[in-house]
């Protein structure tokens, strides 16, 4: 009597409807495991293939599914799943069960929880947590992301940001396209040439968007992307984002410093004098950081650098000055102010007698309109940088299984705000402060 009540209770807890019900519950406290035997009453059922009603159950196939833990107990569902012999279509088909996808060894709720964990934790950690192999999680991420993207709506896309990132250090580049207004990842693919934008335009169309309606594209200064935008997003006005321009100044500075260390090692040693090797090491890092982030040792080394006559010191001042130009432009948010400040900086760079900066000045001049637009659009710039941070996190999350496809799938899962993913089963459907709002409507 007692036992029957418990089984009815679990039938409800698992959300099972007739003819499915929990027939037996086995609790093993030593193994911390709870096993549910799920039964199917009835001799006939509809054919899963063609839908013909009242077909004979031919035989049953034994199957098991891992379910959400019940407290500290690992929960499993087991059932003899009917196979239906159909007089309509002549086939024998295994019945689909309401708690799992066909062919999956996890219940739907377990998969939903696994997916939610993978949005917050590195996949290998989520796998440890759930006590499953991470390979099985990667398969599910792939499946659900694809299904959710198939229903994704991109009809409102007007402003995009295009960027490239390396999946493995220094090689295997992928292109990512962001919606700068909705602040989400729209598209990622393992190439970085002008055809990438063609692939994006096709994907956009497949999701209800229109490449002709994209008004604004924020990109780096690579010729490939500029060409790709012209061909595939013909109405988009291009701007070059701050993140990349400052990165170009950073590499110009690094080039000057490397060259100087290589060609005038003796002069530098003499200039450093008693400061020695330690100072040089502090300089390498200090030059790349913002003054606010300097350690005391870096701060001393940098003060020394600024009093020296080294080319590296001039290069550092130029790089810092470009940062200030951007800050000034952003503060005024006026095209004429930005253009004047940038023109002044380019003049200084051209006269600097530092080859890498002279080249950078030419590059900026050749792209002047887009560079100035990029100086004013503060929101999208900030977003491109924030996205870069998220991509770094995603790289850490994908560690251990860094196939490009896996990386792209986890990037979509975390950064696309997909609306058609399964919900986390542990989040209550009714918000906790429900009571406060219950009389409002
Ligand atoms: Zn049939």
C-alpha cells in the first residue's frame, strides 16, 4: 500500500502521463543511486512512423536514461520500450518516449541542465559536475545550438561588427560577426577572407534578415573585410574600431623597441647603466600597459625611459598620445574635433623618424573617413572590446576539445542569446517574488 503511493508520487514528480507510469522505485543508499522502472500499459498504440492508430505492440526493447539527481542520488530511468508492428506502413518502429530525444541516453531535463551548466562553466568542469564524459556534452551542445539557431530571428539586424580571432594560439583563425545593437554573436565561421562576408550574408537571409538593410559595419582595416563588406553588405557604411587602431599603434611601438634592442644593444645597456637587466624587463611590460596599471618598479623604469633619448621612448609617447586622441574624440563626440586631433597626431607620427609609425600614419590617412567614424561610435567600440573578453572566456571554456566546430558551438551557446534553447530545469518556473505581483494584472 505504502509502496504504491510512492510510485504514484514519483509518476507525478517525473511528469509522466498514462499509459506511462513509475512501476517500481529502487533506492540504493550505499551506491547513492535511485532507479525508476517506468512501465507502459496497453497492448496497442499508434504507429510512430505513419500515425495509424491501434497498432499491435510487437515486442519491447530494454533502455535506460540518466536523469537529474534526486538530492544526492544519481537517478536513472529504465523502461521496456514497445516496438509497434504497423499494418498501415508495414514497418516495425520503436515508440518515442516523452522524456528523452530519440537515441539519447539522457532525459530531456538532464540535457537541459547540462546545457545550462555549459553556459556558465568550462565544458570539462560541467562534465565532472554531472559525472559524464565531456564528449557526450559536446555532442549535445552541437545538437541544441543547431536547433536553436535554425529558429533564430535576425530580421532586425542593422549594425554589425566583424572581427577575427584565433582559436588556437596564433593559428586557425575564425571570423565572428556581432549584432552591435542587440549585443550578441550572429555568425562565426572558420575563415577570414572576403568570402566570409558572403557566407554571413547568406546566413542572415536564411534567418529572415536582409543584407541590404545593414547600415553600419565596424571592422578592422584588413583589405579582405573592406572588400567583403562592399560586395555582400552594399549599403553598410564602414567604420574602423578603436580596439584595432590602438592595437596597430601597440604593434608599431613593439616593432620600434625590438629593432632598437637588436640594433643598438650596446647603446641601450649604456643608457640603462646601473639600472640593469631588471629595469629592461620592467620596461617591456610597462610600455604595453596603461600608466594606471604600473607596478612601482615599472613606474620607476618608465620614468627613466621618458628621460632617455631612446627611440622606444618616442614610440611609447606616440602610442599614448593616440590613446588620448581617442579619449578626446569620445568626450566631444564631434567629427570635426576628432578629425583635427587625429590629423595633428598623424603629422607628429610622420615627422617621428620611426618607420612603423610613419607607415601607421599612412594607413590611417588612407582610411580616414572610417577611422574618424570609429572614433565617435563609443558604444560599439566598447562592445567590440567586451566581446573580445567574452571570446577569451569561451576559449577557456572550450579547452581540451578545441576543434573549431566545438569552439563555434560554445560561442553560439554563450554569446548569441539564443531564444530556443531548453530552459534550465532547476530554475523555478514561477519567480520567487511572484507574490508581490500577483494582484497587478
Ligand atoms: Zn505505420
